[in-house]
């Protein structure tokens, strides 16, 4: 097709349902693993990647209740496994986002090396170096990232040589439950990073600087319940409580 010919003259009218952004929803779903109480996330986009992330949480034993409007209540108190298997991770690179919250909350995580879209090489070394700066012990073996920590992660300075959105998100989630203060430098400034930070704050995290290249996180002992909703009128997520 070389061109589109549009004949105007008729006024457009009707309703269009606007859901939350996928790039924000995926890390927010992963961040629910940090909570000690059920959280509710409303107006999720109806996309395959969202379904995959929910299935990943479900395979870990997380209790999910999803309604017809794609609002999901997530209760991690039923979790039975901290392993993200290859069968799911290979289909979606964003699965790497469960690494930080699993490690921070449960002290252990095994996440298959990601596959997924053919955008190009996206090494996970920045995620690994960042978590190691917070006190994690990480080994790569048999196609898995195996991460452990002795008690809580420790606050520290994380500097990214290259700006990474998912790397920033993983470290931000891990730092939320780390003991002490963490500073993330050369952090990604994308809207999805800001949305994730606001979700964590709604659960009780102490975060400042999100939206800039330096994010400061004062770790807290635990995170609580919240209800997060994308408002259709302003196209941004807000905590309900």
C-alpha cells in the first residue's frame, strides 16, 4: 500500500477502553512478590505477556484471583517455589524481573536465562552485578541464575555502566527490602520505572528520585497491601489505598 486516502466530513464519536501500559504492568506484577499481604492491580492490559507473567506467578504457588475486567488480586502467602522455569521464561524476557523481588523477600531465587523477543542481545550481567552490590551471591549454572543472600540484602551503591530499564527495575525492587540505604546511579528514567516506584511506595517503600538518573531507596522490613489502578482519564496509575 503506497498511500491512505481519507475522506473527512463525519464527526468521530464512540468509546475506547484504555488499559494500563504493558511495560509498567509487568514489573508491577513482579513487585507483588515483595508484599506480605494481598495486593490488587486493576485495569491490566489484555496481552499475552501479562498472561504469561500471571502464569509464572501461579506456577510458583501464588494465589491469583482475576476478574472479567482483568483486575487481579495477588496473595503471595501461598508461594511454594522460588524457581522461574525455562518453559515460561523463554517466551518472555521480562520474566527476569522476578529475580530481584524473589531474592529480597525469600532469600533465594532461581531464574532461567531469558529468551523471548528478537530485539537483540540483552545481557543480564547488569542485573547480576547490581544484586551482588547489595550482598547477593549469584552463580550461573545449567542455564539458571541461582541467587542467594544471607538474611536480608544490604543497601549499597549500584552504578550502571549502561542505562537499563529492567536492570533498574530489578535493583529497585530488591533494594526496597534491603537493610539500609541503596543508591542507584545512571538509572533508567522511563515512565515504567516511575510507575513501579509509585507502586512500591503505595506498599510502604521509601523511594525518592525516580524519574531521574539517581534513585535513593531506604529499605524497609516489609511491604503491605495496596490497590493500584490505572485511571483512564489521566492514563497514569494511582494507589487506591
